[in-house]
């Protein structure tokens, strides 16, 4: 329906602003990160309500696995090149995965503690 088109349009517009920032700011930060920061800030400040993007966001998350098909095929095509670096790739993948899990856990615990302290006030 029209509601989904409008919500998707909002998400696309924010992504477009992220692309513009990526081109304008000479930092090695992907445009998608700029877009996520803009969306996060807009949601936190109330400039954008969750109801303005919720259903389309849920849909995009539900189809996210489809977005990994093309990169996976590309990896399969590159097997000959990657084969000699496979041990390094596995080590880096394991270390980075553990680091992300640990960082996410610590940040989540900090947020929970902060909210508990805030609730006691």
C-alpha cells in the first residue's frame, strides 16, 4: 500500500543523504553508516517517529538474507584467489566475530545498567 511506499521512500532518502555525506566528507566511513547514524539520530530526537519507518524496516530485515546471495556467489568465483589465504581469512573472521560479540555484549550491559540507574531516579 501507499504507507509502505512512503516508509520505504523515507529510508531511501536517508540512505541518499548518507551517500551525499560519504562523497562530501573525506573519511573512510561507508555511506550506509552515515545513513544509519542519521536514522538513529532522527529517531532519538523525535524528528522521525518509529511508526514512520517500522513496517518497511521489518520487511527489509526479513529479506536481508537475499542480499547476501550475490556476495556469496562472488566468493565462490574467487575461490582460486582466496585459497592461498584461507587460514588467514578464517583466523581474521573468527577474531573479528568474537570481538564484535564481546563489544556488543559490553555495550548492551552498559545500556542496561544506565537504564536501571535512570529508572531509580
